[in-house]
């Protein structure tokens, strides 16, 4: 099936090297022929790592491994393959991960528990445990600091473009950089993280502080996107800090000197998560949904995600139909507190409903024109509290599959 006309997507940015990070890619042949599908990231000694993963109870073998070693807080390598998720592969999948970590540790000269592994692609198919380990020595020899675009392309599956975001921040007067690459178009309804995303910085921040920074940013970015409402078995998000920058060391998440870094990290996470929605299978409209007046931020996000993942709502976006009936349906089924007679809805900034009813004589022409555009903005106020959240999604066209 031919791909549909896609949404406008940001181009891959120019990424400067980050001291202590080297990357390499190769065509491994796990699932594809004639393209790169394996990435190695080498990290200098002492690099701190944080991560968030899918909460799926059928998580992949790589996710299980990474969860088990994350508490160590240190990383020397990340090995990622595309095309095969190494999920629902039983003991054979665990063997693949162990063989990969063992070989990478041997080549790089570190402990196995400092090697993180991630996989994305088809579920339920195994492959030889010798395939990936056999490529690691060659990757190690070719690793360079400037191969960000190549790395982003190697982890693509159904993605139509590589995804990357870069930001800088100041910590105690010193400039630090955050580079992020990611992938994803399907099975997008994150629970703690989404698809595969890898962030790197030269900041000197200990793992326990990095973890709080990453969890906060993921909760307000990746956990606020949805494409079709399905949570992956492989969702993984990593943040690695090499400590090469010369700023004063940060030891507390609440340190005011960390404020600008947290801002930049959230921007990187938001940029990557929105890029995933813009590249979603079957998407032709990018939808921003603001939820206000909920009982809490968590309630607002749940309501937003319930609306955004509802099939009938997504169809209404694709067919430019008035969406408010399907929005209030989803509010009602979300399980969060709501009062029908206090609901208010705007479409493209134009009021269409107040106090639980459609406004007589609302600007129907203006609303219709907005719904025909490629960038849709909707707002719904629940009317019972101060909780708010923004969720990003897309429509569902015939191109999904």
C-alpha cells in the first residue's frame, strides 16, 4: 500500500559532537537487506544514565534487561537494532540480549551491566544470538562523534524520516548541549516512554538527578502523545550524561542552577514526541488538544488521551466533521471527574460550546475552515478544577496499516 501524503515534518537538525559520545552503524541483516539496521553508541567512562520504559506486562527482552541494570546508574554502551523487537521470543530473546551485552562489554572494556540494549520492529520472531555480537567489534572501530544522522536512520522501521532535536542550556554559567534521536510511527500510546529515543548531554549530573529530570520531562511530552491507543512492548527512553562539561556539579533535582537544563530537556522530549505524531501511519492532520479545568494534571492528561485515542474522534478529524459530540463521549468514558453542564469547547480558538451545550449561532464557517487545515487546535474545559494538560495526536486516515 502506498504511503499517504504525510504531515509536514521538521528536518533533521545539525548536531554537534558531544564529548564522550561516539556512534557507528552497520547493515546487520536482522530484518532488512541493503540498509543499516544496527547502531552502537559508545560512552566515556563514568557516564551516568537514566531511563524510562514501557509498563507493558509483555515487555521485550531488551526492556527486561535494561530495567534490571538501570539502578547501577552507569553506561558505557547502547546497542540498538531495528526490524525485530525481540519481544515474545522467550528464552531465546534473553539469550540474544545477554550475548550482545557480553560481547560489547568485552570489546569496549566494561562490565556487562554497563551495556544497554534496545530493539524495535516485528514481535514474535527470533534470530541468531551470534548475529549482532558478530558486528560489534567492527562498529567499535568505526565509531565517531559526528554520526548523528546515520544513527537516527539506522533505528528507523516504518519511519519516513529520521528524527532528531538539539537544544543548549546553561548550568552555573556553562553551556551544555542535549542531542536527541528517536523513532516511531505505530503502536504509539506511551506509558512512561515511547518507541525508542536516546538523549545525550555533556552535563555533569548524577544518575539519581538525571532520573528525576527525565521522568518529569517524559511525563509531559511522550506520555502526552497518542496515535492509535496501543502501548508498545519495547518503549524505551534513555538520557546519558558524560560529565565532560566544566560546570559546578549538580547533586539535587531542586537546585535552581538546573532550571534551564530542565527546560531544554523538556523541549527535546517534546520535539521528538511531536515528530513521532507527525510521522504517524495514517496521519494527515496534526491535532493539539488542550484540556483545562480538570481535577488534576493527571486527570487532564487522561481525559486528553482518552479523547485523542478514540476511534470515532480520529475519524471525525480525518473527515473534517464537528468533533464535540465525540469529545464529550470520551470525557464521559475516561473515568475522571466531569460535569456535563460545565463543559466548554473551542475549535481553533472559536467558541462552539459553553455550559454543557453547543452555542446557538457559533461561527460554523470559521470552525469548518479550521477543521480542513493540516494543523488542528482544540480546547476543552472540564469546569471542576485547575488541572490542565496538552495532548498531541493525529487523525486516522485510510493509510494506516
